[in-house]
C-alpha cells in the first residue's frame, strides 16, 4: 500500500494503469453467478450490475475502446453496447477472477474500507440523481449522463484503494476543519487534485470524448455537464444528512436546470416541506 504522495499526475496514472483495479465484492459475486449460468444472462441485466460499480464500469469502457475502431465510426458510451460489442463469452473470459476492494484493504485501518465504500455509495447516489434528472430533461441518452456521474469521483475511489493512508489524512483534515473545501485537502495531501488525475486517466484509457467532457466540470455551460455536476454536488453535500448549509443553493441550481422551483426539487427528493411552505404540484 502506498503511504506517501506521488510526484505528479503521470506517476498516479502509471500506478493505476499498471495494477489490476479492484471491484466491489458484490460485483464479483454477481458476475460469478452469471458466469455459471451463461445461457440465461441478458446484456441489460449484466449492464445493471456493472453500472452499480464505478471501477467495474470504467474497466469495461477501457476494455472496449480499442475494439470499436475496427467496426464502428463512433464511440461506445453505454455498458450494454459495450457488452454486446465484446460478446458475452469473451466478456466473461476477460473479467474472470477479479480482485476485490474488500480483499485489497484487508489488514488496513477499517476506516479506510469504510471511506472507500462511502465514496462509492456517494457515486451511486450521484448516478441515480443524474439519471432521474436526465429523464426529466428528456435527454436522448440518459445512460451517458449516469455513467459520467458514477465516474466523476473515480480518482478519489482509486486513491482510497491504493493509498488508504492518504485518503484517511484528507478526511481527517476536513473533520478537523469542517469549512475546508475538499480540493484544498487534496492539494495539501497530494499536491494536486483528484480532477487532474481523473482527466489524465480518461485520456490514457481512451475513454470516449463525450464522457470525458461530461466528467470535466470545465465544460459547465452544457446542460448535460450541469446535470452531472449538480448530481455530484447534491450527493456530496447530503452524504451526512440533509442539514448541510450548501444544500439550499443546490436546490436553487437544480431547479434552474430542471425549470422547477427549489421547493419542488425538495419534493422530488422526498424531503419534508419547509415550515410555512405548502406542497407544490
């Protein structure tokens, strides 16, 4: 396990590219069950399993990219398409005997496993929000938006897996100073940001340009990028409850994206109406 920051983005990319990336134990178990009954496996059911796991999702996308150029003139940006492009049997051969996050962090501080699982849960919630809003906005390919939200914080998840002490250090800084922005903790510990590592990984792994743009907050003028960024923000701010002081601004910005009021945003999230504010339809 790495216990010190690496010198630059290239070093982090090399670390993650030269090692087999671990998936959730639940993902491995479900894939093993499907492999044992291959004739009954449906590509859409398989895609649903993959799309709950950020690392498995990026592994599949990275695997399929070198193939698409031989047969297609466009990128594969959905998991079901990737599975069908690969073929069911080659897919299961390629993703056999996967390492798991739980095994990788066995013997580490238990707070490290908790930290990565919480970060993955946050990514799953962001993906759910992004998909819900993409459907509301009549996005023609809501799965692309879902994947972008799921992968938005991939570098953070990978740092937790490969350098759990650094993840714990960043978390300790923010617990000691609740007003500290996460990017400041990243710079304090790593000397760079997760976003810098992430965009470098996207390029090295040849992820589709569309997904790179959706993940990159620098393209924030696009409604689809706003959809992703706001879903990630909401998942982060609500991770420890619905009393974070940043949430009212999130409701306002989400309302602007969806063309609804902040109170309707709260309704859609299943929250109680604010005192003195009637339910809106």
